[in-house]
C-alpha cells in the first residue's frame, strides 16, 4: 500500500485489521470536528476553519501506539474530578486527519457521516486564510461545513452562534 499523504512511514505497516481497530476507536472514543477560530484584532479580522481528529483514552500504551504509527500529538486531558482516571487525547489536524479518516473510513459506523463531511471539507480546502484575503464565498462555504458538522454532532445551538 502506498504511503498516504500526511501519514508517517510507520503507517505503511498497519494491517487492514489495525485500520479497522483505529476506526472503532474513532467511533467509540473519538471526535471528528470542524472547528472555527476568530481573530478580532485590528490587523487581522479573520475567521478560519480547520479539521481536527481526536481519540480520547486512558491507556498510555494506546496513545504511544497511535503516535508511533500515525504521528500526531498526545496531550493529557484535565481531570474533571477525583473519581475520574487520567485520560489522554491523541490528535491531528487538516490533511493529516483526513489521511487517517480515509484509511479507516470503511470501518466507521457511528461517525460515517461526520467522516464524509470532513473529507468533503478537506477536498475542497484551499490555502486561503482569512488574513491573506479569504473570499466571502470561501468563508461561507467553510462556515457551511462547520454548521453541518455541528448539526451531525448534535451541537445545533453552537452552530447558531455566528
């Protein structure tokens, strides 16, 4: 299998079963999201959107395996209460996230629609950023994907806060 753009060489050794396992992790413990950032400074009145893939788990060994085979980053999550164990987020963004999603797309069941929206978002992505003159049409297209993803995730009230 050729190396997918955005993935480390180690991902070449992953078997279809392992990609299916990663898909199961995303379905059960993951998040596929399109996020918005805003800058309200005088210099940059910008609105940007980006794809982010996260898998949350309390296994340090699993987080190490994901990082070794998929790249990305691992960060500890803030503990919500003393009753909760320490958990970690493995994460990646943009084309890296899309490459992981593409490799395990066939095994996604719960988040299949979110994966499809994420891939459509990335496939239409250009390098136009807000501070370098993003056109109103591009901004509206990205905002549309952001709202669609929010509705698929059950965050309709968040997507209404423009």
